[in-house]
C-alpha cells in the first residue's frame, strides 16, 4: 500500500479540506493523510499546491471570520459579545513620522493630540495602511502602527482581518496570520521552524501542508510590541533565510522583520509609543499612529452603543461639561468606561454625576464589584459589595507592577500579590484573563487590567488604604523614616502623606506617576471616600488637610518645576475641586487686561495650563498677545512647543531664548512647523544655537523666518550645516534684511544643490544697500538652480543690485526645459512655483535689455509660467512690446500679469502708451483663455498704488 493524498476535485471547490476528506473517505476525517490502494478504480486527481491553497484560504477566512466578528469591550471573552461591524467606529489614524521612543506618560500624549490641528492631517483607513500615501512611490512591506494603551490598535487589527475574511478589502492578500506578542512570549524558550510557528497558531496551515509561502502574498500581523518579552536582538541574532530551519522564536522574528525570511511577505506591527524603537527604523517602511476618536467620532460611538437616543445625548452632554473627561474619551476604552458608569447612574437616577477622573473610576470599580457579587457570588445589590482582601490584593498587584513599569503579568506575579489564580477571572471587569485556548497549545495564562488607567486607579486605592487603615506610607522608603513617624502621622500631619506623594511624582521625569497622583489626591475627598465604605476602617478627611494639600501644590507650582509637571499639578487641583488660580487667569483673559509682566510665577503657570487645555485652537501662537519680553518667551515655551506655528517676531528673543527654542525643535515629538523670529537681535551666536535644533532628525520645521536678526555670513555656515544634517523638512527660509553679502548667498546656494534638499522658498530681500546681493551671488544661485530645479519654487531677491547682467543669468535658468517656475515677478525675483523679479531702487532697475533675456527664456520654456509681475521697472514701451509677443504664443499658460507703477518717477512712458498697451495685453490674455490682469499706474481709470499698497501686494 502506498500513502498519498487523493481527493475528488471540481473546478470550483467548496467547503474545507476536512469536507473534501469526509466526502470521499469518511473514516479519514480525523487523519492528516489518506491510505488508499494504488489500484483503486475511481477517478482521482492529485491536488496541486495552488488548488490546495484555494481550499485552505477559504477555510482560513471562515475561521477568522468566526473569531473576529464579535468583540467583548473591555472584558475579553466575558459577558455578551457584540458584532464588531455593528459598533465599529472608524478610528483616526495618521502618518506617524518615525518609530521613535516616547517615554512621556500616555495621558500627556493624549492631551497633546486632542488639540485641534491647524492643518488637518490626512486620515488613513486601517484597510489602506499598505497603500502609499499621496506623493509616495515606494513599495510598503512593513508598517509600524503606534498608539497609547486602549486607543484601538488591536480593534483596528481585528477590523482589518474581518474585512479581509469577509471579502471586503485587501483581496490581493492570499493569507493573513495574526501573532499577539503576549502569546509569542509563552513559547520564547522553544525552537521552531517558521512553518512550525505558523502551524502552532493556525490549525489550517497544519492541515494544508503548504510550505512554499514565498509563492503567495502573505501578511503577518504582530500585535502588541510593547508586551514583547523576547530580546529582539537585531544586531547579534544569526541570519536565517530558510523557512525549514529550526531556531528560536526571537531569531525567526528578527529575520522575518529584516526581510531575510519571506522577503515578499507584508508585516504589520502594533505598539505603544514607548516601545516603538525596538524595531530599527531601517526595517520599517511606514509609521502610522492611531489617534483614537476625534470629537465627532466620540459622539458616533455613544450613539451606536445606545439605541436610546435621549440617553446617548445626555451622556454626550455630560462628558462635554468636564474637560478632563472629554479628553479621556479620546481613548475608546474610556468611552466604554464612561458608557457603563453613566448609563447605570442615569437609569437608576443616582446621585450627582461624576465630573472628575477619580469620581468616574470610583463608580466603575463599585459597579464592576457589584456585578461580580451578583454574577459569581449570588449576592443582591443591596449587600455589602466589597471583598476587602480581594480589592487589596488587586491593588497591591497594580501598585507593584506600576512601579516596575509592567502592564502584563503572569501567574507568579499574581501569587506574589496574594491573589488566588482561580479567583482572578472572577474580576473580569477589572483584571482580564487573556490566553489563546483555541489550539490548546499553552497552559500558561497572561493577565492585565482592562486599561492602564484602571491599574493606576487601583494602585492609588491600595496606597491610600494602606495609609488610612495601617498608617503605612508606601510613597517613602521605610528606612528613611524616624521611629515615631507613624505616631506623628496619626496625631498631627496627614497632609505629610500627600506631600510625599506629590514629591515622588515630581521626581519622576517621564510622568509615569502623574495619573496615579491625581487619583490618590482625589481619594482624599470625603465625597469619594463614602463610596469606599467597607474598605475603610475609618475615614480621614478634614478641611485643614485639604487646605494644606492645596497650599502645598500651589507652592510647588510657584517653585516652577518643568512646565509639564506644573500642568499635572493643575489637574491635581482639579481633582481636589480647587479652581482658584485657573479662574483668576481666565478672568484676566476675558477682560483683555492680562499683563504678563505683572503675573506671579503661579499665575504664569496658570496661564500656560489654560492655554494648553483650552478647546480653542492653539496651533498658531502669537506671543505678542501676551508678552514682548525675553522672559515671556522662556515662560511660555511649553505653549510654543505645543503649537504648530509660533509667531515671535519683535518679542525680544535673545541668545538665551534660542537655547530653549532649540530644545523645542529637538523635543519628542516635535510639533513646531512654522517659527517666525523676525526682528529680534539673535545675532550669529543665537542662530548657531538655533541651528543645533534645526539639524536634529526630530525637527520637523517647515518654515523659518529670520528677517532682520543681525545675521551675517558666519551664521549662514551654521544654517547650511543644519540643512545638510536634516534637509528633508524645511520648505521656506527667510533671511531678508541681514548682512549676508554674496559670500553668504554662495554658502546657501551650495545647500540648494543637494538632491534631497526640499527648500522651496528662499527670501533674500534687502533694504540697506550694504547688504545687497550682486550678480556674483546671483551666479551662485543659478548654479544651484540648475542642479536642483525640481524643488525650489520661490526665490525672492527684492531690492538687490542684480542689474541686467544678473537678470540675464536668471533668465538662462528659465530657459531650461526642466524649470518648473510658475510665477515671475519683477520687484522681487521668485523662482519656484513662483518666479518674481521686483525692484524698488533706481540702482537695480530691470530695463528693456534684460526684458529681452526674459522673453527669450519664456519662448524656450513657456509651459509652466502662470504669473508675471514686472512692477516698478524701467521697461519702457519697447520692453512691454517684447512681452506682448510672448503672450501671443498659443501654448503660453500665463494667468496673471501685474504691472504696478508708482507715480513718483519721470521715467515712465506716457499714460496714453500704457493705456493702449493695457487694453492690447488684456485682449491677448482673454483670447488665450487665461486669467487676470492687474494694472495700476498713470491710467485715469485705475487708482495709482501707494508704496505701502505696492509692498503689500
């Protein structure tokens, strides 16, 4: 007898592999192969790999659809499942820059992303993450998606897989495999081939016996990089290119990510921001970021969740009344928390609705504990709902793991905290049991809290109860306390406990204890303690303790620690229901009488807090509205850092301020895109400091204005060095009214020649004759434009001593067929989408001679120019006639012609000549279906422009 796999096969196979086996040989349904006599006399067909793949793909899709069509919000595989397609709300996913590490507390990151964007970013639907963005032409193999805990990364993965399984999207992908890192951790000590690893996670692959996955388009999804306990040593791990070679899971993953294994496969990795750098940037083709819900999506979530429209509207209205709650609803998991608590309270007409985070989480724990008592212990809701030992054990686990920085824990961690492993699943609303049991491969179990914020709240409850019930202050080291420490606590100063917590949180630079501190201080209020009855052996809340704690926090604000720390201290005051400082500043702002020079340090901090937490747009921050002093720049630096555009023109910015601004440009993440420092005495020393930030890879600045900043050719060298280090972002540079001379322009021109320099606008406008660029500097620019004509769009050389010889050099560039200039002005010289030549002083007037050069260039390359401005030049009628000839060319695309003449010169041509030419040119333009004609001069029909109007236009 020979062993072979034989099946009947039609052109359109249906059903699964097991269906085929059963239909032919029922007794073989539980066996991987079929035993058939070689001389069997029935029609058979050997299944080719492609045919087998069709059947396998069908079965894989069917199983994935069953697995991912339902979700269990907050509670994994507990309670009533909900259809994902029914409640799914499209998340706001954007391009995420580079996969850099961000160690800030995730609540800080959420508060940053909730601010409105000055320029809305293009959202990316989760089904399109492997498609190139606008302007990209590269193939995308590996996508890294980052986002804070609970923001919706895993749900996005589920939706992607479900849509693929249902045939709605990405049907060019043959196979999709999902590998949660928390499950890969459980087999990290074992060796596998890549095929064996696939078989571990998918029974379908084991049955199909496909091994040549390089023939197919395959997607591997690795969810939860932040939970990974594998080394992922990309430097030292051995190279593995063979899918049949047995090695560690760590080596398999690093070689898969590097492209040594299955280089044609697609990879999608999700992570929290702090772990993003575990994957080398060279291995990632695109980084995306899940931003959670924007404001309309928050409302959409609640309206989808509740069929009762009135209930949904009341919940939405209440959340909008509290800034802290509204910010947190950016996170889908917090929307779920709010929905549970607020629905229960509104339906049962309970007491005043929660307005602070502490109140919301206290109600959540009470509700979930009551649910646990009713479901698992058979108690009525009126029964005492607390099991003190269990809550303390959960709190101890939360605190121990929070200090260690862990959000995933294993059975040994639970035992260390005194938790019965069998009891842990009972607290399904708070501590979720997560393990893959479909294949029956693993005995280990992984645990986590539904969200990091719940872990932080329970940790605060544990620390609070330890102090109130046992006089044990877990925020200080026992060996540092005097022998009579607890007696002093008990008899005199409860506030010392809260002071030590504030100090401990302030010492943590990353802010990992910020939310924990808010909860701990919120629990000090009697209104929150009353919900913890049954856990407290006594209550310890007094007005004196409350007042002293508030006073201490305000002292810390006055000491002016880092602005980020101050912001959290204001949130702490909010949890303590003290709004005095904020209300004072808001009153000043409403009256319009705020004078920053008269503010106290605490009021400065309050102003920063109000500006950073305001719902109004902060993307364009104009410092002049608040202060024009160097102190104002330094004090309001956090607002500058959080803005997209910072307008600091004429605000007394000094060299000292440049150091701080450079740190803002280097911050992670860096938000600044526009920085206007014009009319400040930065000097070369300040620009050198600023250049250090500009050259940092994290800097994303697109526009830098340094007009009239006492810059010379010396600091030009620093700017050039920065642009060489980080050339891909800066688009606009204004160095007008600085003493650059031709030598400085030559240095700048060298950068323009770099292939990956993206500079589009360079403004070199000079009002002082000593600073003028001559034809020598013009020659340097022309040389650069020849080598990098695809990027530079705007070159402004207003009031420079170019003369006809300089214009002739520039005309030579216009003649080049690769030149993309679209606008030509003469009073300025803009080259790029715009090419302006604009002169105002008689010493550098463009005459009819250089007009002939321009005409020659336009005849050679007429297809791109859209706008022509030849204002205030000594063109005379002969020059105008030359230009008119170009306008008559059929393929001339000119849309706008500007002729602004200031009536102060006696050299202009006669009004009659200009008038007749104006009508002639207008007719030519109209016959070519082009756009507008702007003319102002000696015509009686057009009001002459003043110099001020000419400058503004």
